[in-house]
C-alpha cells in the first residue's frame, strides 16, 4: 500500500490538526463535538481534535443494543483524553419510532438510527456552541457507505480525503489504542453488522481499486491488467457512480444571477469576524 500513502504521517496529522483548529475558530465555536462509537474513525478524530483544539471537545456515545466491547472502547478513548463521555441511549427514542413506522429491513432501521444519532449530536452542538466534527472517510464517501444526512452530516470532515487503510497507517502515530486499531470495522447498527461484509470487499482491496480509479484516473482495463478482479473493479465503479448524489448538498434550481452553492460560495471562506 506504499503507493496509496506517500505522505509523512506526522506532517499529515499536523495538516489535519490545523484544518480542525482553523474551521472551529473561523465561526467562533467553543470547540468541537464528536460521536464516539468506539470504532477506529471516531477514535482517530477524537484524539486528533483533542490535540488540535487543546482539549476543547465534547464526546457523545449513542448506543442501541451495542455490544459491550463498543462501549468499553469508547470509554477507553475518553479516559485516554481525560474527558467525560456523555451517553445518550437511542433505544427509548428509536423503539417507538420503529413501532409506528414498522421498518422491516435492517437497512431502514440502520438509517433511522444514524439520523437519530445525528439529531442528538447537532442538538448537543447547539447546546454547547460546538462544531460537529464528522468521522466519515474517503472510502465510505466514494462508495456511498453512509446514511444520507445521518453519519454523512457534519460541519467538517477531517478524514474525508483519507482512505480507511491510510487512517490505519496513521493511527499508531496518533496513539489510537491497539484494541480499536485491530478490531473489525462496524457501524454497529444491528447485531453482527460488518462494514466489509456489507461492502463485499476488504478495505485494503477496495481502497486500492478506488485509488487507481479515482486518484490516478486509470481505466477499468488498466486496473484489470494490474491483477485485480474485473468483477471487483466493476462493483467498485458501480458503487461510486450510485453514490454521487450523496456527495452533494441539496441541488438548487438556478433562477437568478447568483445562486447559493453555484455562483455564491464566498461565505465558506469568510470568518464570522469579517462579516
């Protein structure tokens, strides 16, 4: 995977830290808030943001019949950072919703839970004047492995241009606990749920194909010649095309000379003190 990750880990972590600090301070937020699940990405972002913001972060753990290991891992990160871990149990909120809406598929239930979590997280953001710091990575964003306006919703996404395998390579430098680094990736939206099982590929294989197809702009046949399965390549390309709608904000019908998100974008780079 050396061709996938050429950057110096310490330098990359410093760039990410400055990005978080700049974006939080730009609009006078009092810090950041992160949904800490006990998984690798949320642990990485929590430790990174703690470093960038000199400890000014809030951590929220939102279980729904989660395995004990997830809570133990989330708690270990909070203890590592010497921060309280606020807990919001989704079950009393989600079960009445499930009763009324009767979602039969695990996918629908998982999407509901992801959006309930984001509701709680943004409420915490409003309560404490903190910026919601997302934990999605480039692998997930490119193949649409996220809930639209659920875990994909955030003020900033520090890991959005890093593949999962890159995050694993960076994690020891940042000090992510070893048990978290070694466990299988899972959104823990239902019992036995596994990221790689749902995607249908290991992150290592997925990231290599994505890297050559997206970053290097290789054609499908060029990637096949590198030794990858044609079926796997086609699957990844199909997923990236299906995921395009999730990567955009709501599309506005253009009727004027300056349309938000199309012609009028300057506010994104304007600090609130300059307004």
